[in-house]
């Protein structure tokens, strides 16, 4: 064996982009092998760029999960999220465009138009497990292939893990020769406070109807370590008292369930016990309040 080739180490940034709800965050979690990025059936679950790091022998993938790019609803929050997508594309070595194998929409074409022309792009045609007839994929693949040059088009199921290894190999071809950027035990660039706030937000996206999750932001007021125990005090901000009432539910039952589910996930992620206390606070108009968005890291 040629020693020089054997020693060659690859490392690069991989942006995961696509319209809302196509399964970008589910894919990042699957690729990394750990739940880091929150997911739900509601569009625009991801608001913040988050890295998922996968270290293997001889190579390191730095996946960049991004918010779903969308042009339908205008607010300061949405403008910031779209800017995050565009910014995430600069400086990456390869992009993965995630589409839903069920259908291609104008929103998918809008995302393709954002991709810099020289950038290698691998398409992940996701959710193939949900297709009764796999032949339905063919016209979707033909349509996407006509939009620009792609390095590869791989049908996958991020949820079931189908063909995710094959997708990873296609992506791996574009990792440049470089030393590892992160330690072998690092999974993400985000700290435990961020992950705690996000896991609370995920449960709100999963347990509430269509309006409240979009009117909600989560901040961590205090995060204490006490031996193996993590004590976390979080605030959930909503725009109106009626939204607060919906979050709490009758007798506070809904918020209790949100807290219990978030705590269980955090205990798995952190590998230790978690005490989680959540306060719901009304903060009028925060989605259009620049200063509030900045304080929340948006
Ligand atoms: N059937 C099926 N559902 C999937 C698959 N991948 C993701 N989903 C579901 O699709 C929904 C959206 O998944 P997310 O990973 O949150 O999608 P996203 O693209 O990150 O969405 P945003 O962050 O809102 O842009 C969730 O309900 C997932 O469970 C898949 O391979 N098959
Ligand atoms: Mg997401």
C-alpha cells in the first residue's frame, strides 16, 4: 500500500439545504448517529445553524444543518432564517440538497437557484419509505436532474437509514485533504445550554397546534452542574396571554408533558440526570423585535 495515500486525511464542511420539512435535520442526526438537531412534522422547525460532526478513520465530516429556506411568510425572524441558509453556503466544500421524493415544488427550485454554480451538490431524494410505488421517484429525479449539474442523486430514507451510507460515500468524495477541525469526541459546535433550549422547543413544535410554535422562543436563564446532575431553568416566550394558556394546558398538564419529554431526551444526550424547570412568559411582538431576536441568538 502507498503510505502517502494511507496517511491522507480528509475534512470538510457539508451544508445540508432544502425547503422546509424535507428531512434535513433528521438526515444530519442519522449521519452523525446521534440526535442533535431538533425535528418535527411542522415546517421551519430549525431556526439556527448547527453543526453535526462525524469523525471516522481518516476523515471528518462537518455537517451544517440549516433552516428550511422559504419565501412565503415575511417576518424579521424568517428573513434572518433565510440569511442563515445563504450564509451557510459560503465556505462549504459540498452541499447536500434534500428534497422530498414525493414531489418537487417551486420552493425546491428556489433553493436550487441559491446554490453557487461551481459548488458540488449531491441530491438526497428523501422519504422513499413513504412511497407506495417506487416508480413514482423517476419523474421527480428526472425533473431535479434537469435543473443543474449534480454530483450524484441518491434516493434515501433519513428516518429508516436506507441508503444513507451510500449518500455519505458520495459526499465523502468532496472532502478536501485537511486535518481534522474538531476533536474525535466532539459532536457539535453548540453548547449544552443551546441544546437544552432547542430540545424544549422541539417538544413545543411536536405537542402544539399550528400557531403557538411559531410564536415561541426559548431561553435558558440558568444552567448549573451539581455533581452528575444538570439543573436547567428555562423561559419560554410567547407573544400573547392566550398562547401562554395554550402552552400550559388545563392545570399546566401540557407544559408538564413538554418538560418531561425534553428532560428525557436531554438525559440521553448528556448521559446523566437532568432537572428541568420551565417558565412561560409573555413578550409581545418578539418575532419582529430585532433586539429580542439578537438576545435569543437569532
Ligand atoms: N417517512 C419519512 N419521514 C421523514 C423522513 N425524514 C424525515 N421525515 C419526517 O419529516 C418531518 C420533517 O423532518 P425534519 O428533519 O424536521 O425536516 P427539516 O427539513 O429539518 O425541516 P425544517 O427544519 O423545518 O426546515 C418529520 O416529521 C420527520 O419525521 C423519512 O425518511 N421518511
Ligand atoms: Mg430542520
